[in-house]
C-alpha cells in the first residue's frame, strides 16, 4: 500500500510539472536570433534559419536553450503580472538586493526598469537595495527616487561575497532575496515566512514568459532546470565563504559555482521554484554562448515541505 501511494504521488508530481512546462507560439520566436546565439548551431546549419527552427522544436526547447520573443507588448505583460502575481496582501516581509547598470539596448533597459518597478509595488517587499554600476549614468534612467529604494554606487559586477556581506551588514534576522536585475518576485515570496530559513539558502530556478499573458518554468527535459538559478533567498546573517569573492553576479555558470561552494560547506541549499515563482523579464536575448550542460553544480527542485 505504501509503495502504491508513493508511485501515485510521483505520478501526480510528474503531471503537475508537465502542466507547468509550456512553449511560445512558433510565430513569436525570432529564429534568426536563435541561430546567432549558439555557435554550435551556426556550425551545424550555417545560415539556414528553417533548420534552426526544426532544431528548436525537436531539441532546443527541451534542452533549455534561450530564445527571443518578437514584438512584445510590455504594457500588457506588466498588467498580467499585476493581475496574477500581486494579489495577496500582508505586511512587507522581504528585502531585495539587486545589481543594475544602464543597458545600451533600449528594450533591454526597459525590461530592467519594469522589473524594478514591479518589485517596488509588490506588497510583500519591504525594501529594495540596488548596487548601481556608476559607470553607466544615473539610476533615474530606471526609476525616480522611491521611499522603498536605496541605491549604492558600485564599480562593475558585484561578487557574491560583496552581495551577501551587504545583506549581513544591513539587518540581522531579516529575509533577503538577492536576484538579477531582470527578476520579478511574485506574491509567493511571502511563503519564506512559513519555512525554516535558518542556515538555509534557496536557489530558485526562474519562470519565463512564453507570451505577455503566460509563463513556464525554465526547464530542461521536462523538469525545472537544476543548473540555472537567478534568485537566492536567505535569512541574515548568512555564511559568506571567501570563495564567493571570485564568483560574480551575471557571470556564466555563477549559479552552479555558488551552489558548489555551499554544498562544500554542507550548508542547506534548496530550489522550491514550483512553490515560489520568480519571473524572468528577459525577452530581448542579449546572449551569445555555447551550449554546455556539463556544469558541476546544481540544485534539484523540491517542494516547500521538503525544506528542513
């Protein structure tokens, strides 16, 4: 009987995951960009955009390869977030620390601006701290001064040592979300109050927009991508190993390197991305990369009840 229930539970979890994995309409995908993003596809297909489209349908979408959506209506997307992910009420409970800079691509800059503004209006966010790369102009490009926003100048990308030590220096026994500048936290973030955050680090796989009004968990082979996280949640003070000085936010494979460090120190690290959704405001693909799944570090997804 116990075995039967266990198998049934696994089956239900599998169906739940599959229901959360969705793909954009093919007409919305820029396959020229998809081909140009990956040197291995260029080598295999040359300039054959149709071959790149077939590759994405048969392989790339399941591998978690990046795409660019065309003709995004950002006002419609913003309203979707407000209507679907800013619904619950409650006292502010979480601080956000992020890193921002002035992007030369106007549409990419708009995504950073919208992510910041949506996070500022989230009722569960107590305060946002932004490390601003002062080589790129003034932060007013993204938002005017705001009572929930503190901006600190910083040259270049911050290391995770800098980020985590900043949180430790601000407030003890506070809940923090350290995230990339294009991440939007949802109402789910209030769930941090209901789980054990002492000596635990959450590394959350993001959710992607497949249209202005729908999302899908970022995945690989029909499971949340265990190699990719863009948000890290903890209660201060957090352990800050010296190795974090060499890992920079936004650096390729920084998430895997970070998880490796905390595993080495036997620090609790979890990925409840199904229960705590974070949205990735990145429809303008600005990456050129090789496809490599051989990352050493990873954090498998789990449910909140598995955190101890």
